[in-house]
């Protein structure tokens, strides 16, 4: 029996360890895989040979449950783009040596766009070399911008956190009987999926957010001020959701222009986001009480508030990746195909990773209203099933318990 | 039977509606109170006569449960300081007229420091006028700075959110194998209780935060840089919790000095917090990857992550306020007295509000380490019981359900 190696890469998500859990469990269940190894810090760990034994670290089913409720990569991550084989021979040699040393027949890489590029390059490299190694990508991204899949694991939990936080912020906004504007800045440099999920509280009776700006539509500061004034003619509290990535008509980030004129006390360019920019715009052009709120990294690591659908799907897609590898697939990314919304059903398949890597799945223009300041019904139908269900997590001292992977480098089994 | 009036004031907390729930339920249960009225937007609503009937709005026990899981004041809030009676005769006349109109014999004000000043003034005013109205303060503050009480309702849930978010941020920090500094800015202008609760993840195995700065100790930027460098000699990821209210030795807010030199693109003074200030300091003096995170209003409104202890106590203290009023107490604030830590036990009592209003309860100096960059064991013993237990909340569409109070002004019952 050949052994498997798994690694994680890119930015953290709340559900990425559920895919790790699903893959490890399926490998054990299959009876067709020998050792289960993990590489620390993604492909960099493969190059460096920091390989750990995973099977020995999970003694009970409870251990897997704790892992699934642990945010951010349990194996660590990296931001490293594999060069082409002809430009990075030493790197490929190092990877191959580690695969030989540990007799790796199956390699799984959980990650986003850059990681799928690694899957593409590695699978082609092994094919050219005539080495029997199956290389499979398992998607994860809170941005939901991986093409080829209906959605990506990790997104649903982030969307649920954003929807819930937005709902609570709305309650916070409405306590005072004064005119105010609240701007909530949400992650997503290019794709507006996360910002769109801020609209969801309206399906449970919330009166806001009133305005939603995604990066897919050029942002017009003057139209924004007109939009705010129009909302304020109807309600005293105007609540705005804006993507960190909104751009002006000339293609530059809205916040970038704002920052350029600003230096801090040490002469550094001030690094602020679009929330602060819009806050300043409103203060200048509208003049009422205004504040901006950045939801920040909690959007991607709030494992205390995960979507049960997301965690279940993340586990399943990890488990299917192992099955597909055992069936002989390589050079593919696992994907979800949505069968229906009501009832919500998905099937899991695999697509050639070369069709996926280095491309982005953006929000369709017709899921955004013509004025570009809200989302349409299609968006609600798409998003709602993905945030369904809560995940109970183990606690000690009133706080969640997280799983810690032991980082001792493994000796190959002879 | 006389009627009761209740109102909420100051900044939102996650548990403030649990006190409202407890008071309403106790009023009904007692059989000694006629109508149960609420004033919208605190004492301003009393002055304005926006009084709503509360009893009719709760049809089942489930309604109270939903109210208790709703963040921020369900009755709305205000930031209004009652003048002395000789300087605001019209205001007191308006209040008295409303009390007469609705035959109010008991008035409950849920709030923080300023609200207790209102309780003090109103109770004295009615005493001087010889009117039989019992006026009782019910504490709430996330800052935990109300003196006379071991702790205040609302604090425990905020502390739990901060501890949990910090734990998740720590996981997020440790995924990359690079030198980095992460600064988490936490609420609290004068008291460091909230920032101290960021230390709690260390009791469940987290390796951080490494440095904790409270407003009770003067902040020295040069010592801060030395502290960071010392941590970095031991670990690649340095994680800092800092109170928004830390001050330099000269008494000015650390962030204030930073801001003074900074203007935005429109010439406005840049409103940034201490997190951005320290981020800039580290970038300048240490030079590694650095980011700052503001936990923001989620610290006070995250009802999806409440402390069961806090909610239970908030409900009980609301209920006890009604019992104490019926026993004839007035001009008091309800307080917790801690009987023991293990097992955790508190008793509820009342103290003269004149001893409480306009004073602050700060962190004792000996609960902070001599260097002023961490907290001591006493702090852990104090905090841990307050964040114990989770509160299940009702959901629809994967999001929490919140209670909405109907705002129709009530006709007095003849």
C-alpha cells in the first residue's frame, strides 16, 4: 500500500480543518492507504521535509471533532507559488526526494487559487516523469472565488459569521434616536460574495443593511453620497455593507486613492481601508454621526460560529478527494455541483485543475441590482442554504477547545 | 396596585435585555404590580412621554427567551444626563407628569455610571416632593467599571467574546512561519477589565497573548518596543492585547498623540485608535510584518456568544430589583457580592446609589504584573467564573432571531 501526504495553504478559514479531518478519516476507513502524513506549512514543508505522522495523532472520534472545530490551518500554511519545473529544478528535486523517502502515492493540497496552481504543476510534473503519484486539490476559500465549483468550503462559515455580526451591529445601531451612518467593511478584494452575505439579516426581519457595494461594480463616491442621503430621507440609521475591494471607474481601489494623501506621524503611508474612506466621505458631505466597522480576521477564523452545512461539506469533500485518488484521478480539484436549492442538494465531482487555477469566479452582474447598491433574489436563494445549521463545539473554562498537531518530524516506515 | 416603568440607557451590552426580561417576569409573578410599562430611549422617553405597554408584548415564556438573546437595548437608549432639579424644572415637571399619568410607583433604570446619577437625582427628587415612587438602578456595563458591585451584568458576555475571539486570532496568527506582530485593540477607556480577559485563552493551552496593556498603568512606547523584541527572541509570532484607553505618563491617550499629526484627504484629523498607533510603532522600530485588529462593537453586541453565567445573573438582578422595590427600597443600585470563587457563588444586594454614581472601579494595581505588561493569577480567578457556560439561541435561516418591541405609545389604564 502506498502512503498519502496532505498539506494546507493560503489564508485561514474556519472549515479548512474539517477537510483535513475528512481526508484522514477516509484514508483510514478505506484500508487502501498505508501511512497518513502531513506537511507543515504547505508545499514549503514538503520542500523542507517537515513531514509529520497524522494517523497516530487521532486516538478517538472526538479528536476529529475537535480538529473540525479548530480554525485556521492545523498544519500551518504558506504563501508560496511553485515555479515552473524548468525554472526551479532544485525545488522539484527536493519535493520528489521527499515523496520517494516517504513513498507517497497520493498528495492532497487544501487551498485556494494559488494552491490549485501548485496542484496543476505538480500533477503534470509527475506525469512527465512517469511517477505514479495522484495529486488532488481540495478547495477552500472564504472569498468563494474558485471557479468550477458551485461554492467553496470555508465560505459558508464566513458568510454565516458576517450575516450574524451584521444582524447584531444593526441592533447596536438602532438603540439611539439620532441620525447616523454605519459602514461595515467586509473582506473580498475581487469577489463580492462575502459582502453580499451581509444582506441575509433582511430575511429574518432586520431593516438593514440599506446599501451594499460589491467589487464587481465600479464604485462612484458621488453616487454613494446620493444613496446615503436617499436612505436617510426614509430612516435615521443608514447601514452600509462595503467590500474592501470596491474600485473606482478607473480600476484603482477606492481606499487606495484615499490613502495616498495620508501619512502617519512617522511619515508612513497610512494603511486604512475603504470603511475609513467612506466614513470620511460621509463626515464631509453628509455631516451626521458616522462610524466604520471592520469585521477583520474574525470573518475567516470564527470557528465558534460555523455553518453546519459548510463543515459537513468540507469534511465530505476531503473524504471524496481520497476516494477519487484511489480511483486513479489526478490533476483535478474536487468541486460541488448544486442539484437543487429547495431542498438543498449538492453532488461532489472533480474537474481538471488546469481549467480552474489562476481564474476567478465573480458575482454575476445580474445578481446585483441595476443601481449597483444591492443584491437580487438570486443571491439570497444561493446563499441561504450555505449558512444553515450550527456546530456545537467542545469547551473548557467557557472557551472553545482547539486541536494542536504535534510537530515532530516523522521517520519513514520501512 | 401601583404600576412600574422600566427603561434602558448608555451603551449596548449583550445581556441588558436579560435584566429587562427578569424585571418584567418578576413584576408579573409578584402579583403586586399593576401595569408594566417601558420608556423608549431611556429617560428621554420618560420626558417625551413615549411609554409602551410591555406586559401585552410577551405571550409565552419563549418570548422572554428570545428577548434575552437579543443584543443592545430592546427599548432603545439615550445619552442624556439629568440636570439638577433647580436647573431643569421643566424636565422634572415633565417626568413627574408622566409618572402621575401612568400612576408609576416603581421606576427601574438599567444602565451604567451616568444612569446611576439619574437614579440618584430622581430618587432624591421624589423624596423631597414626598411622592411615593421607588427608584432603583440595575447595573449594566461591558466596561465593568461600576463600583460597589463585584462585577456588572454585560461584562461576562463581552469578556467571553473577547477571550474566544482572541483564541481564534491566535490560531490565525500561527499559520505562517514568519516573524509577525499582531496587536488586538480592546474596548475600555479607563478600566482594563475587558483587555484583561484577552489573557484567558492561556488557561486552555493558547501560547498567547504575550503582552497585555491596561489603562491603569502608564504606557511607555519605548518599553513597549523592548517588550515586543523580548517576546520575539522567544517566538516568531508576538501577540499583544491593548486597551483603547492606554495613556502616556503625562495622562494623554497614547493614540491621541499619534492622531494629532495625521489628517485625511479632506484635511480632517484622522480618527484612529491605539492599535494603528502601535502598528506604526512596530513597523518603524521593529520592522517585521505587523497588523492591528479592532474587535469593535462586536465586543458589546455579540449575543450569539453570551456567557450563560452573565445572562442568568442579568436576569436575576433584574428580578431582584423588582423584589427590592416592593420591599420599599429606593435610591439604590442592585449589586453582586461574590461569596466564593470555587464553587462560584454570588449574592444579590442593594447599595445606596449616591455611593456609586460618578465613580469608577478600576483594576487593582496588584492584579497587574510589576512590569505592567500582563495580569496576575488573581485576575484569572476573578474572570473565569464570569464567562462560564454557553447560551443556546433560537435561529431562523441559520441566523439568530431577535425580539422587537412594539413601539405604540400606551394609553394609561384607568
